[in-house]
C-alpha cells in the first residue's frame, strides 16, 4: 500500500492494521519508539547532543529554519495558513522575543507593505 501514514500498525503476522483497533502493546508503533529510532540515527551520525533530539523536534526545527530565512512555515508543514499555534508553540517558545524569527518575518512584511 502506498497511501496513508508512514508508520503503520501491524498485526503479529505483519499485515497492516487500522490504528484505531491496534490497542495491544506491540501492535502499533509508539511515539517513544519513533523517538528511539530518531535518536539512534542521530547517534550513529555523530550528532552533538543526540540524546536530546526528538522526532517532533525535527518538525519544530524545520518551522524555525523556514521562519529564520523569512519564509512562512505554515506553507510547508500542513498547518492552517497564519496558524497562531505555529507562532506560539514552534517559534515563540524556541527563542526569546528579541531573537524570535517570527518577529523578523513580521517586520519584513511590514516593510514590504510600507
């Protein structure tokens, strides 16, 4: 099957299972397991502070990198355009207000409108 979630629930026989019915331990991939995979890859790649890397951090880091160069992360990460959640949870918490890349994006937009 080529559609659907990347990490799929499997039965004990290795066939695809609907995530909503995959309730027994071992029938589905947990968030902790995914983080273990990501950390393992980061460790093997020699990443500094690999123990602190998370799967969600990859998504958050991407949003921060996009904003840092003046882009709109909501256009890249399947978020609602202009999402306050992206600003609040991904950008504001990442850095102090003085260093927040979202503020640079907003300032650039204000300059372009003037």
